[in-house]
C-alpha cells in the first residue's frame, strides 16, 4: 500500500514552500554534501509531500527512490517502547518493576565513583526500574558519548558488538558499573537494548518475532526489520565513503546479513512509508486503519515529559536533548514554545538515528515529518534544517 498524496493546500500546507524544502535538499545534493534523501510531510491524516532526491548509493550512482531502505538506528527506540507499553497494557509488565525482577543479572549493581585517577564503586541505592530504562535514567551510558571510566569499559568490551545475543549482551552489560545512581540523571544510553531483552523474557518471544507479530505486521510495516533480505539489497541507501566535511566517516552497520544481536536501541532498517505509518498510528493515539495497538491515554502518557526536575548529564546527552525539552518514554518532548533553536508546538515529540534519519510529531498541529538519509556526521544540521522548512510551510 503506497502513501496517497493530496494537494498540500487541503492539509493547510503551502505547495510552494514544500517544493522549496525539496529544492534546498536538492541543492545539498548538488553540493555533494548529501548523498540523497526521502522526505514525508503529512497533516490531518493526509500526506502532502512524499518525494526523493539524490542518490541511493553514491558509489554506484543509483538514483534514490521513495521505497529506499534506511538504517534508522535510534528511531528503533520508539517502536520498542511501544512494544513495552503493549505488555504494560496487557498487565504483564509494570513500569515500576525493578529490571532485576525480569533480568536477575541486574540485581545488586554497583555505581562507579571516579576521583581523579582513583576509581571506586558504591552499591545502587535502588534498583533501576523499567521506567528508568524507558526514560534513560537507569544510570547506564553510551560509549560514544564520552571517555569516562565506565564508557571506556563499554568500549573495551565492545558492548555494541552485533555478534552476541541480547541475552549475552545484558549479562555483560550488567557486570559493568553504572555511571550514575538510578533515577538521578538523564543519560542517553543502551537502556533500550536492555528493554528489548525485558520484552523477550516477559513475552517468551525473541524481539524480532514480537515486533513483527504485534507491531510491524499489524501496522503494515512490511519493510521494517533487523536485516534486509537478499531480494531487496538493491534498495539499501548508502552514505558517502568519505565524509564530505572532512571528518572521520562513521562506519554504518551491515544490514545485508543477520546479526546475533537484535538491538532494540538501534538495529532496525525501515522505509519512509513504513515509518510514516508508525507515526500516523502515534498521531492517531494508538490506532491505524482500524487496528488499535495502544489506548489513547497510554500514547498521551508516553509522549509527555517524564524527567521533571531530573537533570540531563553534562556529556553528549546535553546536545541530544535540546533546551526547552524533556524526555518521555522513547521520545524527546517539547516543553516550551521558545528556548529551543527550532520551531515546534508544546507537546511536539521527536527522535532521530545515528546515520541521519529523523522524525517529529506535532499533535497540536496534527502534523508529522520524516527525513530519511544516510549522512552520519551531518545529521544534526539536516534535522534542524528539515524542521525549519516544514514549519515554514504550515499556513494556519
């Protein structure tokens, strides 16, 4: 089923200004800074823009197509967060459950204390909860956000390796001290990978099967998975071999072969159309085309701020969570009309992926936008640019 386009004016959007958005992206392609992209903008349940520019694969010169498959990295997190909330709705999981109730390896964790060159540990004051996993307050981290003792341990153990199973991953991660006491600090982390393992244990299914049976297949997201089948390898979008700005180009994951790890934090591949269906399901507060996966109030609960006064870690997390934003259960959530350097209504929620994909949902305007691209080092620039250009096209 292909996304049906309507005239932008029927959705309260400017055709001329949406065309300008695509022209700006084309100019980036012409400057050889962007390999290619697919953009979707929809409002009031109607798709006003669904278009592509540039190259699918800059090495071969293949033209970008709207059905291209993109490594969405952390845009996996909202999907896995929905899966966890489905288990909550079924009475099989509580957000207040200690993680150790489902994964005993997380019992009696230690927290690292670093004073100069001296490192010690202290016991956790309370176990991290499922709630902490979902809002990134479980005390964990990501190795690429800094070079603390704990982050170096993550790196040394190659904690992001796709060669170990989720069960093996959580066993190894649980043995590393935490960066922070659970509940004390927002630190973007591998917590959603752990959440994926919680889903496996509670549901009795592996994460791939659970997501397919309960979310991807019911929502018609038939091109979203942890691996791209051989018949579709020619649809995979690729980044430049070298960073156009002269930086160190990030190596993207190989999605052509199965990996042992089903990363709930960053392993999925998807298309613009599939992710548009997921966002429309969220904007509809838990339902799409007669299929309801979550209650409306549960979606509202997920997409409101869950941090309150909890501070954001003074590491890479500061740049991931813009000023004026909090974090819900799988999404950054806007708390102020101003403060942040991009437009958006209060209550707008968004997230993006390490290779450059990004989305936002604005319930107040009944609007969402998706930009799919593979340009790791330029991701922040294109996320901001896209948001500016979409909001410029809203006419009411």
